[in-house]
């Protein structure tokens, strides 16, 4: 047995070492947040939100079309993913105890681990190749495929949290089973599901990789789902890898806008889930 | 529910490439020259594995340290802010990590870290060549930062499942806090920590944007970590939209299939390990 002094020293050493882990993890985070804030606010102006991108060499210009494009893409994605994801979640919670449920659960688990770029290839094959052109629809579909697994899982979890007595009470009053699921169980779980939706939307809005070859990019305003569309994330990417100093500044500013958008959605989700927890108490 | 059908689509697309190029030839070839219709996947597989390896080597010790600090050793007042920081880290879009990597991490590596490493360990082949910043090391480090929240949060969950009496027993027998952790907590949680690392690895393999922006994008194989390379997701991201010719497109889709296979395998393994811990009865727990 080593001396007590040595053992205490080793104990202290590992405490400090694990503390170093915390520091190492937080330094990049703080550096990143600081730079996005400081670099991003330097060029922030109202016209950045409302104007089209300016050509190289010209000052001014913004990412207005990218912001609109991101909203369009997320809207398309939500229109596809919300019914499918929530529907799958309801199915899993209500009827998913058999072999079919296990199979679906396994598939969603696998799907949630699939890299987003691979999802992009799938959307390319399904939409771009058939339509012979890049489109917002393809990008939206790719984002939807990314949202479905997480939505299905969290919907299932929240529905399983609904007290059984509530369901039984409704059934005992003679309400049919489907109506109970829809009007009683789903409504009770709604708060949780909204949180899950917000988080999924935030993730989709920050996604870049599958958009590169589905919605591509666009220098102009676009609201047509069958046309290529700009998005904030792809614009950040293009600005960042460009050789122009001016565009690098724009990349930081666009990153700030994206971070604010994603942060806002996350914050909203957080506030909602906290309110619900307090209400349940 | 349509999920299963969609996976078939990917398979169909890339089968075409395997057919035209030959499976072995495709996977083991190291020439990638779309102009001459030469498609070898090896530089990308190599780059993906090397960068993910670096990421794991860096992220796992840091995450385990962080998780132990948060759940066992650190002051309670720090727990909430640090946990919040980790959540924020997890929510940041990957393209912003890439931006930060390109303009902060890469210059720092080029001007400070790589010359220093070279001065001390320059005789090793891993630290050979001019320090240009862009390359395997930069990509590995940015991946480490990105998978850290995954590994750390799963590790924290795993540590929570360690039965308290186990640790209390060790403490009651006179062990110091670290000894109790080393002899009871860590052995019990080990399979789960391995599972957390595998989940992180799965994320690292598929991460696209940040890697694309800092790896240098050269389809070559180098022993040196300073050299520019390429990874599976990065080449798909860069070339897919502009790919001309059916073979090029389906070769890229085939790279996607390789990537898909790797991640599915890893994720399945990780989930099995984590489930084994959370259901108790791990091997080797005293």
C-alpha cells in the first residue's frame, strides 16, 4: 500500500486532470462564440437582412435571399416531416409493442445515425434526378428525412409519458380508440411534441451538407419549390471558402444570423419545456 | 415508415458504380481522377479513418474527464453552467464550426502548434512536411470538438447508472475519491464509455462541412498529419453537384454507401454496448 500522502496526491492530481477536461472543452466554445459575436456584429446592418448578395468588389449587399431560402426549405421539410414523424411516433406508442413496432423502431434508430450527406444523396436520387434540376423541394425532402427519426422517437416518448388513467377514463366514457389517441392522448402530449419539433427545426435550419447538391444555391430571390434556392448555411460555406477578404466578413455576419436563429429556436424549446415541467408540478 | 424504402434507393444508385468499376478495384484503388474516369476510394477511406481516429484520441479523454468532473469530482456549483455549455456546443451548426476552424484553428495550427510539434517530434513520419495548417490534424481536432458533446453527455448518463452502494463501499473501506472511481465506477461504466466513444466515432465519420473546410481536399494518402487529405463526406460534398457522367455520380453514391455501412455498423454496436450497461450486469464489476 502506498503512503497516504501519495494517495492523496494522486487523488488531487486526477481531480485537476478532470477539471482540465472541462477547460479544454469550453475554450473552443468560448472562442467560437466570441468570434462570431465580435466579427459578426462588425458588419451587421439592416440591409444585410434585406438585400441580395453583392458581387465581389462591391460593398454592401446581404443574405436576404438566403434567410428566405432557409425558411422556405425548413417549411417544406416541416410539411413533410411533421405528419410522418409524429404519425410514426403515435403509431409506435399506441401499437408499437409487436414485431412491426420493433422493426420500425430499429429503422428509425439506424436512420438517426445516418450522416446527413448520405441523406442528401438519397434526396438527389429521389427528386433531383427525376426532375432533372436542383430544387428547394429536394432540399426540403433531405431535411425532412433528417427530422423524421428524431421526431418519431421523441413523440413516442412523450406519448408514453401520458398517464394511463387519462386514456382509460376517455375509453370508459365510450370514446372510440382513435378519437382517444387523437383528442386526449395527443393533446396532453402536445407541449412536449412542440418542444421536439422546435429542436428538430433548429437542427434542420443549421444543416448544410445535404443542401449542397439538392437545393444548390441561388443568387436571387426565390419562393418556387421547383427552383434552386439559396440558404444561409450554403452561403456561409461559399463565403468562407472564397478567396475574398470581404466575403469572409460576410461569412461571419451570416454565421451570426444563423446562430441567432438556431439559438432562438433552442431557447424557445427550453422555455416551453420548463413551463411544462413547472405546470406538472 | 417510408424510411426503409428510401434506403433501398441509395443501394440501387451505388450498385451501378460497383458494377462498372469492380468492387475490389473501387475500394482499394488510390487514384481518383474523374477526368480520366479513374475512381479509387482509398484516399477518402483513409482520410476519414485518420481524422476520426484523431478526434477519438482527443475527445474521449477530455469527455471522460469532463464527465467525471461534472458527476463525481467537481464542485456542484459548476455543474449547471458546464452542462449548459455542452448543450450549446451541441446546438451549433457544423458550418459555423468549419468557419471557426478555417479562420482560427488552422492559422493557430500553422503558426504555433505544428512548428512546435515538428521541433520536438519531427523525426516521426506523422509530423513531417511543411506545416500548412490545413490537413488531417486540423480536421481531426475540429471533429474532436464537435463529437465532444455527444461523448460527454452519453458518458455522464452512463456514470449515473453506476450503483451508489458500490462507490460507497469503496469509500467506506478507506479509498480516496479517485481510488473509488478507478476501482468501482470506471470498471462498471467501461462498456458504456466505449459505447459513447463509438457513438462519437459514428458522428465523426459522417461529419461533412467542418471537415470539408479544413482538411485541404487533396485525394492523396500521406503519413504526415500536417498534409492535406480528403474524407468520404468531403468529396461527396465537393463533387456531387458538379459531377459529370454517370460513373462519376454513381462512384460518389458508392462512397456514400461505404460511409452509410460504416456508420450503421458502428451505431448498432454502440447502442448494444450502452444498452448492456444501462440494463446492468456488466462484466468485470467487482
